[in-house]
C-alpha cells in the first residue's frame, strides 16, 4: 500500500497530492506499528526465527521501507529469549 500510494503521490496534481500524502502518512504509521509488533513477537522454534529474519531482510532490501533501529533491537531481543 505504501509503495502504491507513493507512486500515486509522485504523479498527482497539487490538490490530490495533499490528500494522498495524508493517506500515505496514515498507512506508513500503521505499517510501522505492525513492524514493531512483528519484531517483538516471541519465537517458539528455529523455523520462526528463520521466518522473522527472512521477513526483516526482505523489508530492508526494499528502498521504500526503512526499518527503525528500535525495531531491529526488538527483533534481536526476541531472538535472545528463544531457548533451543
């Protein structure tokens, strides 16, 4: 959704751009909250550790998504509580 709204914003006229920008800000805030919840979610097994690591690797590979350092700290913290 963020990527799609960003593309629309780049092509929009001034009045539409203002409305799209507001929606983009709201969607970005929602995605940031979801990333934080995903980062801090506990892991129960090695497969979940690998899944979370792959997800955040993919997020960081996209230029349109910036992962906050606090999210990375939460991600690593969730891995340290895992008992193999």
